[in-house]
C-alpha cells in the first residue's frame, strides 16, 4: 500500500540558453564570405501537469531537485544550437503550487491534463549573422544565452470532493462512507483508524453521483496539534457541503456530543473562516445502538440551538444513509444551477 503524501518541497531549475557565436564563411572561391554564426538553443523549461492517475506526492518526497537541460551553443555555417528538452512533472489533480519564498500561489492544478510552466528556460543568444548591415559587413558581435529560472516550490494536494465528512474519532465517518460508496477505509473500535483521506463515489439513481471525502477525526485542541492536528482539513476546502457525523452513544461515559460538536465547529473556525461558513449538516449516527435515539437527538439539538438540516442514521446497518445522500444530491444540483445563473 502506497503511503499518502499530501505535501512536498522541491527545487526546479530551467536550462540556460546556449550562447550565440561569431563565425565567418571560409570557402575557397567565396572571398569575404561574411558572417555565419548561428544562434544558441533555448534552455529547457520545467512544467507541471495534472494527472488523474496519480493521487500522492510521494515521488517528490525523495526526488527534490529537477533540472532541465541547457541549450546548445550556436556554431558556424549558420548552424543553430539544439534547444534543451522540457521536463514535465506529473502531479495529482488538486495540487496547489506555491513559491516557497514569497508564498505566492503559482498554479492550481484543478483539471486533468492542465499544464503550467514552473521555470522558464533561458533564451538562446544571437549569432553574429544577426548583426550584419550595410555598414558592418563583418560583425564580430554575438550575445550570450540568458539563464533559466530557478525556484523553490511548496506542493500541497487538496482532494477534489463535493461532500466532506468530519467529526470526532470513532464517530462512524469511515463506516458511513463504506455504507454509501465503494470506498473501503479501515474500520475498527479504537480512535484514529483513519490516518489518510479517503474518497468515495456516491451514486444516487442512474444518472446522479457525487464524491465524498472522509478525513481523520478531529478533537478539541487540534489547532495546537492534539490528536492528528487539523492539517487534513485542507482536503475539505474544495467541498461544497460538510456532513458533521455525531455519535449519539459515545463509548466514553463522560462525553457530551453537544460539547464535542461545538469543539469541532471551533476548530473549523480557527483553521479557516471560509471553511467554517460552508453549509454544514448534522448527521446523528448509531441510532441502532440505543432505544431512546430520538430523545437523545432532540436534547443535543436543543443544547446546540441547531436550526439547520439534520438526519438520523445507522451507518452500520445503512438505515437513513440513502436519505442523506438524496438530500445532498438535491442540494448540490440546486447549488450548481445557482452558480450557472450567476455566471456572466
């Protein structure tokens, strides 16, 4: 099993342009043959390409430096130097590329096949044949090639999903995604069984589907590094809807589902205000584990003063899960139509 790497730092170095050359024709029956120095070749560039067949940055954890070839120098007899070959770095769809020094976002590889130039190759220098004129029949001028660009880059993968799952460890997120899709994340009766984001495709009817993402569970203090921290929250940044899974029968007798739900909301706000403002629905899980599920849910809703959408499910048996999926599909479709209307 390939370990999931969602961050990497690399250096990219484009090739330098080849130098032009000053040369003259030297033929037996061609006196004063004139300039014949060719141009230097351009340096190779370094490009990034989004590839949907790749889902991790593991290649860039161990191969950190990427160099394109320099262009060849020009030669006599009007011969131009060969350009350096470009190199293309394949990266997962959803990769953000930032300049490590300035922090500026250089590219967002959001679609398969998208290509961007990370470091531009240098231009080739001019040979002396370009400097010939009526008053300068034998020019000796030529120019050097320009250096290629070099950059240090930070790579970060944010998975592309329509719906994101969040909640405390052992709330049942992995069981839920197994119930509604073909994804098979690890499920066990201890905390933090999910160590990496999981994606699943949920099909609703014959022609409707959406992608759901499951991330490792959050606990209070995640912003300070408690548990697994909140670095995986970046994978929810592209989602359009959050499903907050709440365990109504936690194994810890002292646990308070309402208090834990508020803690999760606080962690979202600490991490990113825009993520906190995303539409969020409450999904109360494990209704099959108690005989008083409805009173428990009403009590939690009252303590949270929650007026938004909420659902009651058993991820283990699948009860209520399809209701959540159908409602999510309708919400996403309505949001897509609204976006189309707003587009110029």
